[in-house]
C-alpha cells in the first residue's frame, strides 16, 4: 500500500523521535575531514568528488523518506533532486555509504533538508550523476561499507618486545625459540596476540549487508512486516555492534 505524504510525515516524525532516543549508542557520524581512507572510499563509488553539504532545518525534510521530502520541497520551492551517497564514519572502525537524496536550489546550491538523529550540521555527500532526476528511490542501491581498522603490526610489536628484553630474558626466549624450531624473531612474533577486532568488524559488515538485503525483500511500500528471519538478523547485527563497542571502548 502506497502512503500519502501526510502518512509519511507522521511515520517520519515517529521514526526520528525513536532514533533520537537511541542516538547515544550510535557511533557513526559525518567524517570531520576527507582523509586518504575516506577519499579512497568515496572514489570507489564511481561518482563525483565528495563534498561537505550543510544540513538545514526545513519543514519539508522527512527522516527515512529523504526523496519524498525533497520532492515535496521542489513542489513548493522549485529546484531539483540530486541523488548520491552520504558517507558516515565510525572512527577507526568502518565507513558506510548510504544512498541519499538532497535538494539543489535554482542557483545550483545544494542542501540536505533531511533531519538527522544526532543533529549533524553537515554531511559528506558524493553526488552520483548515473541516477536521473526522476529516479525511483525505492529502487536505490544498498549501503556499501569498508573497514577502516588496521590490525596492529605483529612484527613491529615483536621487534619492540625484543628491544626491551634483558640479557637474561633474551637467553630464556632464545632457548624456547630453539626448542620450537624458530628464530628468536619468529618466536616473538608467534607470541603476539592474534587480532580479533578486524574479523569482528568484517562479521558486522556481513551482518549489516544480510539484514539490509532481507529488509529490502520484505517490500518498500507501507509498513514492513517483521518476520522471524528479520528478527534474527537484527539481533545478530545488534550483538556484533555491542561486542565491538566493548572491544573498542574508545572508538
């Protein structure tokens, strides 16, 4: 069932209020700068160069229905829609590209009129000219993600450990290395803890992708009916997010 603009406004307001209540636990926000990693991710979208755009408080903006809000804005104030990608950053963890619609006024100036749960005053936007003004937003591509986190260099850590060894400690470790059939350097590398954060982030990215794929399969018009698989995938994603936050409390 297609929703009227009044029904969309009501649903948007409810969703925004709920998201704002839960926003303290959200780590993703607008990148502060276009770092080499952010720039490379933006370039991978095969679209225009990334640019910061202001988020303005506009009566036509609709959270969760950005395209509908922009088209309502155009009906009243003119201009045109611009489709592309908003880039969100979970610092030191991952980047997400979310397909989005912003408003371009008659002068060619661009603004994001969609309100944000965390009250961001700007977004990092990558316009994609492959999507025309009349693009059906219900057919939008899914989010894209990439890991930012880089695992510690175990060789460098082992070298640092080696430099701190006393003579007695060095002789002890050399004996253990010889018993294991390894050089001292390889032995010390083998003692470095195995990184678990990188694989955890990769699992989270997979879980998010699987959840969004299933969500899209449930339909785009009206209220989405939650099924058992939806609940399972949502819980899996939430559990991984919580685990990652515990593992990287400063990120």
